[in-house]
C-alpha cells in the first residue's frame, strides 16, 4: 500500500520538480505545470457516488498525456486508478493510494511527470542519468 509520504518521496526524486499548494493541498509541478496533486473528494463528488462507496483513503490525481492514455491507464490499473464525472474530458486519473503499491505508483507518477518534463531532462532521467 502506497502512502502520501511514499508518493511525496518518489515525486521529490524526479528532476526539476517543485512542491506547492493547489486548492489547499500539496501539488507538484515541473516548470509551471502541475502534474500531480492530492485530491480529496468534495461534497459534490461524494453525492455523485450515489449508492456506491467512494474510496476512503488518500487520493492522488496524476496527469496523463491525453484522454487515450487515460483510458489505457484506467484499463491497466483497475484496482488503483479510477475517475469521477468531474474529470470527464480531462486527461488525469485518480489514484487510490490504499489500493496501490509503491512500484505501481512510481510508474504512474513518472508518466504524469513526463507530460510536462522538458525533453532533454526526461531523456536523461529515462536513460538513468
């Protein structure tokens, strides 16, 4: 099971990442572009779940490259990733940290970071440098 602390630690290891606040919660950016943020449910979100029980643990929102990648991630990580109607048409997934292990979370966070990372920085990171 991943935690906010493990998410924060792995995000901090990525090059050129800065931490800030978005709507009162931690958010991480590369350059000026946020790629991951803590995303608790609003009262409206909770109402939209209706009779379905929403995840109760911490939720991390992570950008995806586009809506096609979002669908692929949702299909590849059905236990960890989900979306809500508020995110319809928005290229990001929600990650239920209670149903995610650190390796899976690392993959998701890196994919989100790659959306905005400068090309030369991303290439050097992926090459291990």
